[in-house]
C-alpha cells in the first residue's frame, strides 16, 4: 500500500505540470487588459504602462511562464492583481466556507441518494421506484440557480425561516447545501439503483435468501458491500465536482467561497488567482481519485495494490 501511495503521489508531478501550462496559456487568452483593470479606467497610458511593467506583463510570454513556474515551485502563488494581497491568503480565507458547504451538501446528498436508490431497487417497477426515480429526474433536470432562487423565495422571502447570504451559522448552510446537493442526490439515486439491481440478481444473493436470511440482512451485508465499488467511484467524482463546481450556487447566495473568488478573479482578469484556483481544483480531483482507490481495498480485501 505504501509503495502504491508513493507512486501515485510522485505521479502527481507531471500531471500538475501539464495543468499549470494549460492554465497559464488559458488565462492569457482571456480578453481584456489586466493592467488597465488594475490601474483603473481613468488611468492614462503612462500609468497603465507602469502597472504592466510592475506586474511583469510587458515581458514575453515564455519569460512570464518561467517566472510563474519558478515561483510556483517555491510554493509562491504570487500576488492578487485585484487586492494586492498574497494569493495564498485570498484562497485560505475562502477555502473553509467552500469545504464546509461541500461536505454538508455531500453528506445529505449521499444519505438521501443511497436511500432512494436502494428502496427503488428493492421495489423495482413498483410505486416507490417510480416515485424515487421521478424525484431523481427532477433533481437532475432542475437548474441549480433556478432551484436556489426558488428556495430563497419560499423559505427566506415568504416564510422568513432561513437567511439568504452569509456563512456565520448552520442556518446559512441549509439553502446553499440543498441547492448544491440536489443534483448529486439525484445522480446517486439513479446510480445506486442501477448498481443494486445488478447485484440483486447475482447467485450469492439468491443463495443468501435460500438460507433463510432476513431481507434486511441480505440487502445490508451482501448487496450493499458488493455494490459499493461503483457507488464510491461516483461519490468521489461528485465530491470533486462539488468542490470545483459550486460557482453558480456561491454566486446565487453570495457565498464567501472559492467559487465566488474565481468569478471575481475572471471578471478582473486576476491571473495569479485564476491560475492558483484552477490548479487547486485539479489537485483536489487527483487526491480524491487517490482516496477512492484506497477505499476500494477497504471495501474489497481481494484487491491488491502494486
């Protein structure tokens, strides 16, 4: 296991290098002049030129990349063009709200998705199945921003039960987490149903029932464990998408997280912040895939790592 982990961790380096190159090229293809935005719309040409020199944007693109990569290798993500603060500080202030929102959304989405998927598989083609899959299709089809606005209208404007902005108390997490996790719960329900239907038809399940085991024990011990590997894979992918894909929800609820930071950085052509955030999202996906691979061995002891 240790050898496997070390190989995967060392394998991160070329992947992150390729991502850093692509991100660097991508942000420099964005329209707009960061120097003009940093200097202000009323600044004259000489001031803009001074700001461009200060930011190093007057250098050839290869020189800018070498400078960016050297600083990156030293753990320095640069300084935000918009706020003139270190990028690491900007991200550190926004990381925990996004992580807590993602964990909250993932927790209820997995619980409800697994529950609906298992019930739908056990009662296949009956009314619980039809009801569960109707809810799942609705969750996938309904846009996140529309769901967020609808929840705010009902629970904040009409009923006055929950706040709409901020991240100070648990009440602030309810509406954003419901909005963010709805699509994940729907995907989990459909995926769990498909995995369970495939497992329920296996010979060992029929043997367990023939031995007189209770249906609840058959589902929990024999079906769930054998269906978990594809489900855990989907959970890992969805968790990565939640971490990097909460931009719309954070914009709707004015959430002080990394998604909102990325939107502001793109609007202001804040190259260092954009590069650091995209690189961070890529690293999160890679680490989540590594955790999923490790979980395979815990779920199925017959899996061996080399």
